[in-house]
C-alpha cells in the first residue's frame, strides 16, 4: 500500500457536558505511514478522539484533515478509514469472508477481484482456512484478526485501532503485537493505536501521544517520552519512576533536600523554580560497601524478585524510592538493612512543575 | 424449595392449565351437547366447525384482521421503538406513556370509546374499524418487544458498517435488520395473536359480517351453546401455543456461541 496518508488534528475539542472538555484542543500531525499510539489512563479522551477522526462523533471545535483534505463535513461512510473496535464489532450474522468482504461490497468491487482480496487479507492475518465460519465460532484472538483484516482489506487511508488487544490474554497479546507491527511494516499504512498499556505503546509505536484529562501532555518517540518526560504525569505514567521534589539552585544545579545539590546544567531555569527530579529505578545502584560521608543511605523495606531483576523498595532521606537491580548485581540485602545508594547524575532528568 | 411451596406450585399450575384439559378433550367428544367427561371421542365438532359458514366466516375474518393488525402495528411500532431508544426529543417520556397506554386502559373502556368514536366515522361493524382498534391495542406489544431488543443491540456494529462504507439505509438493510430479525418476527407474531384472540373490542365493534372468532364464540355460547365452540376454543389455544412455540424457536435460531474445532 503506497497510498499512506498524513492525518492532522488541529485544535480538536469535544465536550459532552457544557464547560467540560472530554477532549481539549488537541493538535497532532501524523506522518504518512507512521504508527502513533494514543496512550493514557481510562477516561482520558482517547476513544472520543478516535470517534471524531472516524466521524462517529462530531467535534465541538477544531478540524481534522487526511492527506491535506479537510474531512470535517465528510460522512463516516465516505472517509475511507479502517477501524478496529475494542469489542471487534463483527457482524454476527455474516461469515468471516462476508465480514471481510463487506467494505469491498460497499465499493462495488467485482466479485472475482473481491474474492482474491478477501483471501489475501485472511491469509495475512493467518485465517485462510476460516472464511466460512461465523464470528461466534471463533476465539477472541481469531475474531480480533477478522476485525483487523476487515479494516485493512479496502486499503484505507488511515487505520484506527481502539485497544484491539485489550481482551486477549498476555501471551496472545504479545504475539499479536508482533504481528501487527509486521503488518504495519508490510502495508506501510498510517495507523493510530489506542492503548492504556504503556508497555504496548513503547513496544509498537513510532511516536506516542500521552493523553491525560483530554489533553496531549507529550508527543514523542518511545525513547523520548521515557527518558525526557515533560510533565510529572508523563514521568509517572510511563515506566516505573521516582520523583523527588527539588528547587533549582545557582549555576544550573538542582537542590534536593536530603540528597544535596546536583549539577544538571539547566541554566535555562531561574534559580528558585520548584521542579521534580526523575530518577528511573534502573539508574539507582545499591551497594554494601563502606560508606563515605557524602554517600546517601538507603533503608530496605521490601524486596521483590522478578527472576531477571530485583525491585528494591526503601527509604532515603524520608522519601520512598524504588530501585531496579539486575539479578547478577544484587548485593545480599535483607529487609530493614541499610546500604549505600548511588546514581548516575547524568541520567537525572528535570521535570518542570 | 419446601414441600408446601411445591404443593402450592402444583395447585397454581392445575388452576392455570385446567381449562385446557377440559376444553381440548371436550372438543373431540361424541356427546350432542357440551359435556365433561366426554362419553367417547371423534372429530365431529371439527367437521361441523369447518363446514359451517357461521364458523368459517369468523375464522377467516380473524385471520384477515390479525394480519392487517400485524402489518399496521409493525409499521407504527417499529419506527416508534427506534425513536424511543435512539433519539432524545422533547416529550419523549410522554410519547412512551402514550404509546404504552393501551396496556393500562381497561379494554372495555377503550371499546366503548371506539364504539362511539368509530360510530361517527362510519367504521363500526367494519373490518377496518376492528383493525384500527386492534392496531392501537397491539402497538405496545410490538414496542415492548422491539425496545428490549434494541436495548441489547450493540450500536458499534452499525458504526463499523458505516466506517466500512455503508450508507444508513444499507446499514439497516444489511446489518441492523438481519441481526434484529428474530425480534421483528416475535413482535409481528405477538401482534397477530393479540388481535386473533382479542374479545372485548371485537364484541363491541365487529359487526355480523366482520365478526371475529372470539366474538362468534361468545354469541354462540349465549344463544345455543353449539358444541363446535369447544373445537373453536381448541383451535384458538393451538394458535396461541404455535406463537409461543415460534418465539421459543426464534431463540434457538439466534447464533449460539458454538465451540470452534480448530
Ligand atoms: N457519550 C458520552 N457522553 C458523555 N460523556 C462521555 C461520552 N463518551 C465519553 N464520555 C466522557 O468523556 C471522557 C473521555 O472518555 P473516552 O474518550 O472514552 O476515554 P478513553 O477512551 O481514554 O478511556 C470520559 O470522562 C467519559 O466519561
Ligand atoms: Mg476508550
């Protein structure tokens, strides 16, 4: 599919109740062929945004364009957007082949050609032998694939997926993530993928748009939103995190009560500005070596063994902190024990408050 | 369940179904007049019923009126159901009350009303009059059946159809209606049977030429107690049972989540 299109949202808002925006002035430029995830907690406006793009819900304000063409007044049936619903929304009275063939039938594709495209689409999702089944005769994962084939078979300009893997168990979900990525690579179609699972968004996306209370708090590559979150919400929603309250000091350093002052080279922030310092658990190292006076003391409260790594929860300078220690580097620690905590200062990230 | 509840349940069941066990055997009786228990069995009453125009006329009328009522009640009830379930409009709850009111208003009151109102329109003693009255009476049945089906209908399949390129009418024809077909079928059959066994209004406004089966049974019972009435009763009962059976069958027709043998 070489006809991938760009999708742009400009100032897009939706309010169900007067004075409350379920989606609040969203701006987003999605490149042709890009895989963008909408990541956010339940109720943050992801589905509402998707429904407006698909045309099932009318924006209160703002505009939507596909491939540079405004589609605000285009009816859903003329938008040429493929959508996979959270519950799949398959037609229960039609066979798998008729479900997948439905968009082709609507486009009056000749029978023989349609049959070939249906077969190709079903083969792509690994359901070549299931064309005669009814949806009720398929497992959840198979229904999900049918919904995907149906959304792709008519070469839509954009494909929208609303938590498509939400109902599947973990192993199947991981398998489908890989398959979806493969299909995206093969077809090169623009995809918008809604999820509340940050791991899923990290694994699949070119870029992640982090939703909170109807707004996009940050949009960037998975590495970017993980390493350099711009807001406290993004920092805490994506990955495991320690946020320590601090104040910008002289010369681009940050003062953390109980932890001392760290040089972070943020001369752009005025001294005295309150900030949060993000310390990812995997950047903390624990050791039982002799303490020197400038070392920071860490008291262990809880140790969780994940096999490949340990999660150590404890306190330091009155703050609860979480440290992730690779299994091989784990010192012999017990609950209630005190040890020394070290961190790489260059990995510290400042989040404005 | 305690012993006394079981006994109570059995008593209630006997009370409810008792008449069936009297009327049906009686209809196959050899006795010259209504008599229970029957002295012997044969099909005489049924032969009499089907050869007497005083019975076959009303039977035909009942079918015609039931069919007309079914068509009209569906034509009004189906759109009303969609309006009630899918649109918010002013006076919606008042509209729902109005549509369902024939369930509450005593039939004898409605019958009197139709009698005087249709009188001035020249509709008394006509089939049209009975069909119109029965339509009002059965719209609530259609609306109750269809609104409960619509309440369970997942509108996302309609969104899906639209997103795949189907215009609203196409979506209705290819998706909404086929999925709701069993409910439509049940609603139509209920409308038919409601009209078929309705008595009060039929007595008031169906005339000699448009007499329905229940009205003819009532007349016959008052005048001469023609034993063919027991055959008529059994046929009426059979019609009701067929409809209930059809409703049950419709439930069987719905797609069952069968296990895939992958
Ligand atoms: N049809 C609706 N009527 C009123 N409020 C709605 C409707 N749909 C969604 N909302 C509200 O809009 C907000 C965003 O919902 P939604 O877009 O479904 O979130 P998400 O998909 O991120 O979980 C929520 O607060 C929700 O309660
Ligand atoms: Mg949602």
